[in-house]
C-alpha cells in the first residue's frame, strides 16, 4: 500500500527536515568585513573618510609649530625649559612685539644672573690674589717696585673684568628689554610699564611684581601681536 505523502516526516519525528536559509537568527549577515576603528565601513557606501595624513588614535593637529614641536617664534612658549628660553631669547633679539611666558622670562633672568655672578666672582678672586701678592712682596723684599707691579696687575685685572661685565650688559640690554616688553604683553599690560623700574627705591620691586603676573589673554591688545609669522 502506498503511504500518503502528506504523512511522511511528520512534525516532531526524526527525519529529513525542510531546508531553510542558512542565515540563522543570531548570526550577523556578512555584508563585508567588519569595520575597524578608524576605518570606513566597506558596505553600503563609505560613511566617513579619514582625512589624508590622519591615523587612528593620533591627536588632532594643533596648528603650525616650529622646530622640535615648539610653537613659532611669533607665539609664546609656555612651560619652556632653560635651553628653549635662552635660544628663543637670542632669536628674538630686538623683537618687542608678541608675548613671552613666565618660564621664558625667568629662565633667561636666572641665566643672566648666574653669568654676572661668575664674572664677578672670578674678577674678585683674581683681584684678591694679586692684591695679596703685592702686600707679601712689600713685606718680604722691601722693594717698592715689586709691590707696585703687583698692585698694577690687580688694578688691570679689576679693570678687565669690569669691561667684561660692561660688554655683557651691552650685549644683553636690548634683548632683555624686548623680553620684558613681551612678558608685560603676556600679562595684559603695555610694554612701557617696564620704565616704572626707574622709580628710585621701589621701581625694581614694581617691575619684579609685574613680571610675576600670570598670563592674561583677555586684556591683550591687537597692536601687541607679532605679525612676522615665523
């Protein structure tokens, strides 16, 4: 007897089951490779294209910068090191426009102070040695000529170190004044306020306080901007 085909493989009995689409529930359809972070998806068109030269995970560009990642000379360098401050100090030798951070100013002030101290100590030691030799010569030999030569040498040494100190001052006075001007600009003050330091007695203290003021971008004047663009 022939079985009714409608009764073959009834529901719930083992046997060959009807075939369905292989894409089962719970599996993601394979439209293409799964997009990775920083890459555009491969299906349905490109939703986003990364800008040329950009790599995933890299910070966004912060604008133009100079050598070694430093900002251009026309802009201040905040958190400058001693070497950076001194290098920028000489590169902006006569530049009164622009701004200078506190670190740029105080590192240069410290370096200048140390330089003057080294010259003064070296000159004082040499003068002391020569002066001591002149008194010893006069005591031991009783010769006025030897004592005079030693005293003359001490005077010459003192004069030479005085000239060295003066030469350093001449070389640094203009760039130091320009740096002070830029530091006042950075604090939101006009550069000519530096001349308050000429007030007898309290002038130096006033300028010291002004140089310690923090950066104040809200009070900057467009005329103070450094437009060299380097």
